[in-house]
C-alpha cells in the first residue's frame, strides 16, 4: 500500500531488522556475543514496539466522505462507502501498526453517537470531515467539535470538496471555510483547537487508481499527509517508537565496536580507536547539524511569514522573497557543515597520525623477527607448520604496509592542506591505491550535495509546495473577504438610497452599524488569513526541517564513509575474509542510516 498517506513506520522497522539480522548471521551465525546483541534488538521490538499502535479517529458529518478519506489514508478501498451506517459499532481498520476508526458520525442515530464517544478517549488524532455541499452549518457539528476539543484533542477539520471546486473555484471554498471558522468562534474555539484543510477525496482516489500523480497533487491530499504526520509527532506513541529506535541504534553501535576489535587480528589499538572515533564523530556531527537546522529553520519561519504577509498583494514578490530566504538557509547550512567537518577532519587526522606511528612500530617488530617462526609440534608435517607460520607473518606485514602507505599518503596531503578529505571510488577498497584521492572539504561537500535534493531541487519539491500552498491560501483567504462582506455593503448602500439625502438619527445609526459590521467582518477575515498562513507554513517548515536533516545526514555518511572504507576492512586475512567483513559492515551502516532517517521523520521538530 505504497499509495497510503500514513507513514508506514512498521514496514520500515521490520524490513530493517530483517536485513540487519540476515547480514550478521551470514557473516557469523555462531558468535555468542553477536547473537546476544541480536537478542537485545529482538527484545526491544517485542517489549517496546509490539503494542504501540497510533489510533486515528475519522469523525464528522454523516455522509460527508469519512470512508473515502480513510481509503486514501490506507491507499486502498477497504472502508465501505455507504449512505447509511451499516452497524452500531465503530469500524476499525488495522494497517501496519495503526488503528483507523470509521465512526457512524454526527447525524447518525443516538446509539451510534454513544459508541463513537467511547472511542474518543483512545484517539491520538481526530479528523472531522465536512462536505463542501451543505450540512456544514448545522449546530450539531460544532457542538460535537466543542466536545472533542474539551476532551483535550486537537481536531483536523477536513472539508471534502464534493463539487470539484478545488483549484478552479477556490473563492467559493474560501467562503465556506470562513463560515466554518465563524461558527467555530461562536462555540469559543480558536485556531489552537483545530486546523482546517480542503481535500478532494474523489480526485485523490482517481489519481491513485489511475496512477496519475498530477491528480493526487491537485486533490491536496499531500497537505493532509503533512498535517497528520506533524500532529502524530507530538503523540506518545510516536515518542515511544522513536525512543525504541534510539535503543536499537545503541545496540548496533555495540555490534560495530565488537566487529572492529574482533576482526583486527593485528590488535592495533590505535586503529580500533580511529574507527570508533570516526563513527562517534559522525554521530556528534549529525546531532550538531540536526540541532542547527532545527533552530535556524524555526527562526526563519516567522520572518518568512512576515515577509509574505507584507507582500500579500504581490504574488511575484512573495515568490522572489521566499526563494531568497530558502537559498540563504541552504547556504548557511552548507557553510555550517563545512565548518563542522573541518573540525571533525582535524580530529580524525590526529588519530591517523597515531595509527601511522603504531603501524610503523609493529612493522619494525615484525621485520626484526621475520626469520623467527613457530610450528605446531602435534603436526606430523613440520614443513607444513613452518610454511603456515611464514605465510601468516608475510601476509600480516603486507597488509600493514598497505595501510601504512595509504596513511602516509593522507598525512602528506593533509600537511600540505589541512582541509583535505579522502574520496574513494564506489565499491573499491584499499587494494587499489590509485582509487584513493583527496579533495578540499568544500569540494567534497559540494560533490556530496550534488547527489542529494538539498540544493535547488528542494525548491522544486517540498519548499516549492510550501510556497504554492501558502500563497494560494493567503490569496484565497483575502479574496474571499470581500464577497463575504458584499451583503453588508449592499445593505449599507441600500439604506442610503432608501432614506435619501436627509438623514435622521436612526438612519445615521443604521449606516454606522452596517459599516462597523463590515469592518469587523473584514478584520476577522484578515485575521483568519494570517492564522491560515501561519498554520500552513508551520506544517510545511516541519516537513522541511526533516528533509534537510535527512539530506545532510546522507552527505555526512558519504564524506566520513571514505575514512571507514579505508580503515574498516580487516588488515589481515584472505581477500575473501576482507570482502565478507566489508559486506557486513556496509550492511550495518545502511541499517544505521535507515533507522536514523526514520527517527528524523518521527521526531517532533518544535
């Protein structure tokens, strides 16, 4: 169900665990310590993740399209679309770690409403569906919405565009939205209690069935997806899942440390320390950059909001200002990454210096005793024992020399330019020295960034969508203010015509009342427009933070991965053993990246 708009965290978790366990078992299925680590990870899954199940309640106006919305949440036609409730109970759908409840809804018989109320307490997310065609004025809807918010639940109000006005008659939808907000205010609900979004469920389904992304985009279902994800990040269930992922990453770090020590047959302590330092540097660097991106982007949002509002009458200016802000954000992030990498790089090279000194000492000792050998007295063929000892000694010397040559190449380059980093051709290890090259940090960052969506591409995806949504929302909200005020203005003009030129006290009062009413409505409309802009930018920037963090993590993995590739292989043993070690470490690194990415998506950026 890849068309679902819910985050399929459960499949990601299960697939990642399967890949990790299979890779480790393929490498060594009998090692007790490795199996203990795997058991700990299995325990986290069974004890901390098994019973976690976010509960999403789809509520609202009877026959407004609740089941249609559910089907788009699931990416499949599982919920029955019917004009009448079929049972006296809430229909629950289990999907990949979620429970989605389809309620009888407002307007159903009383016994249905009682059943619905019982499920409200369990809900992590409550979606209240209204249709754009009638019935959104009924008091029952707002009485029920008030009861939901009184229960401490924020409501995602979905106006289901049944007339197909979305994108072609947004002004009409804006008028409906404005009326809904006024009704909410009458029940003392403010913008902190709810968020409103407009979707066309039929268009979304057509896009899903016909595999037409353009229709899905025009249905606005992706905006609903972002809102749901942002709200789920604030729930206890997502917090529990994220904490479990962090525990899993701790166990994987133990596996990596164990494999480095276990497979380093030359027992060079400095090499073990170097590899451990590289992984720790990656972790610290990712954390620092994640914090920087969150703070920088959150600080930018109110500035962007103010600039858009200031230029609300000039769509072209809004686009230019917005793009300029995002480009500056991009440049600031890249600059910060370069600064942090330079510090990390210097630290790693100090460890490379230690490794080089230790390898030189080890080689000197091995060369000194090269003529010495030991043999197994229990073997009948002493010559075989002597041959094995000499072969092992020569192999270790050759491997140590290989690492030493590469280390000296790196150090020589580093002494000439303190900002260089190693780059290695994909899927090639140390065995081919010519595949190793060094570049300046800035160039390395630029090369790695070119493989991500962090630069201009991000403006055409998530950020571009943010701009379009924000600008459209603002323009629609403001333009709908005047049509909504039209009856009041017409009434004001009518009063003047009715009473002629001479105005009595009553006439003047009527004029003043009509004018004041129009002014009040206009102020409310503008306030609503600003609130809508704030809310939509908030959800969009939350998604932007996550995307930026994910792409920067990929850059860090690639850049510091060059060091791991150089020193991560066993420095002794056969080529087959080296390849096996490289394969398992690569698989583990991929698992780490996948877990980290899921953690970023689940984490609340507020």
